[in-house]
């Protein structure tokens, strides 16, 4: 891998030495990312449906929507900070304890959002507190993915890195399904006034129970054997971020751009599309959430298929093909989403999220492989979350601006451009083991 001299293989090539064995390791990585992304996604859904109306003045409905999408983006700015913070401790004291801490930060921030006062009740203090807690969500999630990916891949048997790295990647579609499914049920069984007044808070408050389950699983596992081996060789780095920036800057850039297309696809197909479908096409929010719940199943199906192909052919060729497919999906967006036809919209969502699954799965193995064990948590997490800033932090906001400026075609060009950037980033990587 370019710029990655001295990187050790991700896998030890043997069975993991953990109390619960492979099953518990896989479950801990899967459930952890499921809960963390559930927390993250309920905010995206709420931003499209109710955040603007609840936390910002009602004088300008258009400004309410844009402000809600801007608060959505705050967490992506915080995520690299979380990756640096948790990556530092993950590389110095271990993966396990750091993952427990990241889940606590995320869970507390999410639960408190559900208890916030509204703009009507607290004035300008309400959006300020909302932004602070959204920042906390970003900090927590910034430390989550890298640790979960390492938990899986550093315990993977030889030749199964992509397959094991897939399980943290399954967390996002499952978390998304749970988040949107819960909002769908609330919208079906509550009146609009009840949903706006208190119903939207339920998914946030339920996070506390889900986090308790995740913490139990993570506390019950042991440290990864590869991290133990690195510490036994006295490879602990004083400041992991400095080594990443000094010696592994090229893989950091390549990794960051490689994931841009995933974020652009996902958040335009979900947060922006939901807002557009409800506000512009006047599709009932329950109907559109139902479409998203169907479409995300195809993302979950595509994920193991892509992981299996990556173990067979390498992550790099699979990512090149999937990025090319993503570029083509950008041209389908204005035709299918803009049609106003429910079936055509479903077809677009299935295509978009299915391709997102194809691009997402191999990254669970590829990003950790870019960095040596001693700085792997910091490097992989930073690349993943910097890619989030580039691809997703302003994606719903920019998509709305582009739609207003030139129509849905310009939103499609956004996706195609993001896909081209990821394609070039992956193409620039030198072929190495598993990549």
C-alpha cells in the first residue's frame, strides 16, 4: 500500500484468544455499530421531519429545514475529533476499553436530545443545547467505527478479513432499519400533533436501553490478540496522530476519499430524499419511510455479497467497480426520484442503497489494512471520519441548495462527482494483501 511501509497484516492468521470466541467478537462488533448508527440515524430522520419545526423559529419554514440540515452536519465535523481522541487511547491502552467509552458518549448524548426543551419553551437556548449534543454524538461515533472494525479484523482468520470486517458494516443498515421502522410506527399510531409534541422523543430515549445491552457485550470480551502482540513488542506510540500525519499521510488521504461515495449515496438517498419526497412531492412521511425500510434491506443484502467478493478478488477491484456503478446511479436520480411515481422512487432507493452496500462492505477490511497495528485505530478512524466530512456533513444541505439552483440533475451530479473522487482514490492505491 502506498505510504504504508511497515504495516502489519490485519489478521493474526489464527483463532482469536478471547473468552467468548469468534461468535461473541462478531456480535460485539455488529451490535455496537448497530446501536451507534441507530443513534446517529434517528437524528437524520428527525432532522427531515421535525427538528426544524421544534428547535428553530417558525417565521421561515425554508430556513427551518436548512437549519435542521446544518445541525445534522455538525456531528460530521465532530467525528474526526472523536476519531483522534478515541484513536489515541485505542492505540495506547486498547480497543476494548475505548469502544466502551465511545458508546457511553454516544448513548448519553442521544438520550439527552430526547429530553431537550423546544424553541417555544427555551428560546435560543434550545438550538444551542441541540448543537452541543449533536456534537457529542459525532464525538462518540468518531471513535466507534474504527474500533469495531479492528475488533473484527484483528480477530479474523487468514483470508477472511473482508468477511469479518463486514459485520461492523452491517450495523449501519440494521440501525437505519430500526430507526426508520420506529419512526414509521410512531407516525402511524400517533396524531401529527402528538408526534411533534412528544412522540419524536421516544427513539432518542430508547437509546439508553440499547446502549446498556451494547455495553454488556463489550465489557465481556477481551482485547484483540494483535494489539496484545504489538504491546508485547513495545510498539506503543506516544502520539499516534503525529505518526499517522508524518509517516502515513498518503494512506490517510486515499482512505478518506475512498469512502466519500458511500456517505454521499447514503445521506442523499435517505435524509435529502425523505425531505424532498415529503415537502416537494407531498408523499406522506409514513409512505416514504416505508420505502426506505424496504430499500435498506437491499443494502444489507449487498454487504455480504461484496465482502465475499473482496475476500476472493481483493477489496480494491470490488471498490473500483462499485464506485463506477455509483457514478451511474447519479444519472438515475433526477429521472426516478423526480418522477413522483412511488414505484420509480423505490427503484431509485433500491439501486442507490444497494450500490452503497457494495461500496461500504470492503472498507471494513481496506481502511485498517492501510495502517500498522500501533497506529491503526487512529489511522482507520481518521480516514473514515474525514471521509464523512467530505461526503456527508453537508450532503443534505448542499443537495437542497443544488436542487433549488438547478433541479435534481445537479444533485445527481453531486453523487457522480463523489463517486469519481472515490474511484480515483482507490485506483491510486497499490495492490497489497487483501487489497
